[in-house]
């Protein structure tokens, strides 16, 4: 795996195919521009719309969708806490949206094989944002508007404008996968995934007497 | 007989939940700092720094640490000599939840009819409530906002007694491994061993309420915790799954006697966004 540059690169949204081609698993990016926000319920509706042969409420060509459902904004604020949700729940829907021209997805956690294949096929990218950093990520959001499915509340489809929104490339068009590559670098479990281990194998290391040392 | 008003319960629950959602507790901050110092992976270190910055931002602006402000889980230790006046105890708790999520600008994430009409209850009720009756005339309330990225990775295994200690370790490590990046590592691994199926899962959840990294007072259990922690951190998952040495901040095990035919093991993961508070009335 190539070394991860700790100096993130600025990228403008929406994403063009030329830019997507330059992105590699492990790259740190700071995104600036427009993106859409939707999670489970908004995805379900978009797919139902497409299956009914109708048009989506927004044109997804070249766009990035952020899997997120914020907390309500305090008075005087435009949005509340705004970190990513687990992406695997969108796996059933994402390939169809990439076929509609979606170029990027932002979330957290692993994607299915089908999604990774669609990322290669449609030249898109999956970006990881830090789960549980909703307060910090909220401060990168400059503008918010609900564009569809208002009745879904926290799950409505939103359009937001972000500035220097930090993400890391997880899956790129070349088959790169940060989770697999990063984890294999630091994994000291002998064979494959733990699940492949013999249940009767001896403990690998002497037992350390204590939990992480306390400062 | 000592009396307390049910509205005290409501106010307490509301305050505890809001505090937990905005202010990361000291033990968790310390554990994250230690993880940062020990971590070798640049990508994981970068995540840990941002988590500490996130905690500062949330604390300063009273904005939730995480947008998933969870489902409320409330543990009660109710003294048998205490008399509650002015209303129903459980309703007082639900009202506290309602108030916390409305006044605290927390996200309402609870839906009715899980398998059909997933309509939002709009006030984050009902909370899940666990009550124990204890001697005395006090009421101890522990309120936890449990996010579901980590909750969804919970597992239960009814092992055979022959699986023994090693079987327990292997099962827990496998759960954390399969969960990978999904539960927002670094995690706290709650493990229940023994009881019946439902008791075992409850033990796993109660294990998460301990101060992060405090070992179990029983040295045999503490050693098991340390052994599992070593194995979990050998997985290399790292913060946010980007690869690294620290996948778990701690492993907490709680144990209960079980049947001669059984060795139940439950795993309940807690993401780094640890949000529980307690108060005694
Ligand atoms: S798993 Fe925890 S930190 Fe991650 S999104 Fe859910 S509640 Fe937040």
C-alpha cells in the first residue's frame, strides 16, 4: 500500500470523472462545494421513484451523496451534529444511483462486493468521514436546504454546501480498499480473518496483566 | 418512608441524557489520549486527534458529539423503602426522555413497528428501562444514549461448555473482527458470560457502564478481559477501520452463573461516543 499523505488535498464538488480518476484509497481530501444528504428512507424513496419509471427529485449526475441524518439545529444555527451513518444499509440502493450518474458517496464502514464493483464500473468513489465526529463535521457545513421528502424529518433529502469537509478515500475505481489495505498492515492475527481460526488454538501472546496503562 | 416526587425523576433523566450527549466523560477522553500515544498508524492517529477535537467542540457549543443520539436505555436501582409520589415511575422516565430530546436538540431516532410501518415516534420514546429492586431508600438512575452503529453489531452465542475460556475469547474476537469499521472503532467491548440468553445480553450491556479500562475486581475475569483486549487489538482494524494498533479502548466482562448445559456469551459493542451518566436521588 502506498503511504498515506497526511496533508489532505482540496477537491471541489461536484466531482468530475477526471478528478475521480486521480483518487486513491487512503488519500485525505478536503471537500468544498455542494453535496446531497440522504440516508435509509430517502434512498428507499429514490429507488421506488426510479422503479416507477419517474424522475428523481434532483439530478444526481456528478453529485456526491452523504449518508447522514443530522440532529436538529439550535436556534441561530443552520444544522446540528452531522456525522456519517453506516453505509452498508445503503448497499442495496447505491449501484442503481451510480447508474444514474452519482459519482461519490460519503459514509462510514464497509461496502458490499456489489457496491465496490459498481464503483469500478461507473467510475465513482466511496469516501469515509469520521463516525462520531458530528460536532466537528457540522462546523464545515455552510448552507443547508431540504430539497425533497420533507416529511422524513432527519431523513429528508437535503442539499448542503460544505467547506474543507474532511474525508478519506476508502474505495477507488482501481479496486483499492483502505479498510483491507490499512488493516492488513497492522493485523498480527496469523491467518485471514479471525473467523477462520481454529476455535481451539492457543492464545497468541502472553496475557498482559492490565488494561491500557492509565496516564 | 422516604418520598420523592416523580418530577425529580423526569428532570434527572432529562439532564443526564443531555449531559451525556454533549460532554464526553473524562475516562473516555483519557482512553482516547492514551490510544493516540500508543497508535502507530498515521491514518488512525489522525482520526483520534479529530475525535478529541470533536469532544472539545461538542463540549464548548453544547452540540451532540454524534448525530446518532441513540435510543435511551435507563437502568434503575430502586430502593425498596422509597416511595414515589406524584405519578407513575416509568411515565416519569419517558417524560424525561421526551424533554431531553426536545429541549436538547437531540435526534429522534425511534420508530414504531420495526418490521412494517417504521413511523418515527417523534419524541424518541419509548426508552428501554431495566429495573432492579435493592435495599435502601434511594433511587439510582443510569441513563445511556446508545447509538445503533455499534448496537447493530451485537451478537449472542450459546456455546457448549466444552468451548471453555478459549471458545469465549474466540467468539468475542470474531464479533469485533466481523464488525470491522461499522461500530466506529475504537470501541469498548461489552461481554456477558452466563445466565440465560436474555440475562447474558443484559450483562454485556451493563459491562459498558463501567469506567473505561477499570478492570473487573475478580482477577480471573480481569485476566480474561486483558487477554481478549490483546487479541482484539491484534486485529489491526484501528480507529474508524483505517488500520491501526488500537481497535478497542477496553474490554469489560460481566459474569453470572449459568445452567450445567450452557455457556452463553453475549457481545455488545460501544462506539467511542460513550454517553452514559448516573445520579442517585
Ligand atoms: S456508532 Fe456511535 S459514534 Fe458511530 S455514528 Fe453511531 S452513535 Fe455515532
